[in-house]
């Protein structure tokens, strides 16, 4: 990690312009690398591109209500807290957790955690899913759970919102910035808190409907057209900086 951080620091310090997807990342860069915030442009991502047509989920043999997590199993993704929360949901014994993470060492650790807390039969690791299957998973899940401790943007949360999926998100990193008031937040270090928020969502159709409606509105606030415009504006500022005499350029 140390060589990577050194390379990142060197590149960030040498760049004419730095683009980041969130204000959270901008603040982190400015603080850690001592960059002038005026040299950093925030260019958010979006989820307004048409997704694939939904495809059947028969091959996964889910057979009941489920929570969904999409992404890798790296430790900072914090997926273990979802497994531990699932083990505490005694009033929902049929509820399952679908994890689309690819097979690797870290996924093996999650499987071991599922065995340790006694929910092996309730956690399904799908491996690779097609775009169409992903759409179907988003639409069929009881909730999308985003437990990550560190993200640059958090695109899956917005993707879920576009498909009418309520989102449970960690109150950490940039997730509150991206999801706004359209997610139910939980302490990412507290499985009890997550279990309580899952109970709240499953037990209140009214609350679920409100989150879905808020999600549609929130996702609509992000657009790839806007991203392109902000990126172009950042490039123009960078070009103007290059055109300045050396004596006028900030160090």
C-alpha cells in the first residue's frame, strides 16, 4: 500500500487538474495530499443509462425473500456485518442474502463467517451475473444493502434506486452524500443496528414505499450528461492553467 500511496500522492501533486466523483473524496485528497481544493473538480457519476432487459433467476434457486449485495468481498466492503445481521433476524427465518461477489480469498472468508454464525443455508454466493440477471435481482430484492466503509461514489445504490429498490446504506464515507435522504442508514460497525433497520423496512410497507419513491427522485438528480459537462469544464480550466505564464501558476 505504501508504494501505491506514494504514486497517488506524486500524481495528484503533479496534476494540472484532479477530478473526483464526490465532495467526500475531494476533501480527503485536499487533506491527505495537501492539495489546493480549487484544483479539484467534483464530477459525480450517474445511473441514468438504460440497463439490460431482465432475465430469469431460476438458476440461483433463491426460493423466497432476500437482501442483495453487489460487489467485491474486500474487507473494506464490510459485507460480514450483513451476514451477522441476517443471523439475528429470528422473525424472518426465510430471508436470504444474495452476494454477487466473484470467487476469491475474501469471499471464502465471508463463507466462513456465514458458517460461524449459522446462516450458511441462507447466504447465496452467485458468482458472475449477467446485466439482465442483475436487473432482475435489483427488482426482486427486499432491499439493497450497502455496508461499505469506504467508497469513491457508490454507484450500486443509485442503480438500485432506479429499479425501484429500497436502499439500506452505511452511514460512512460518501454514501450519505450520494444517497441523500433516499436511504435508510445504519452504523456499519453494528450488526444489531442493521438488523433493526432491516426489521423496520420489512415490517412497514409504508416506509418501504416512501424509500422507493425517494430513491427514484434521488437517482434522477444524477445524470451522465451533467458529468460530461462538469468534466469538460474541468478540462477547460486545466487548459487555461497550462496557458498561463509560469510565474502565474500556483505550486
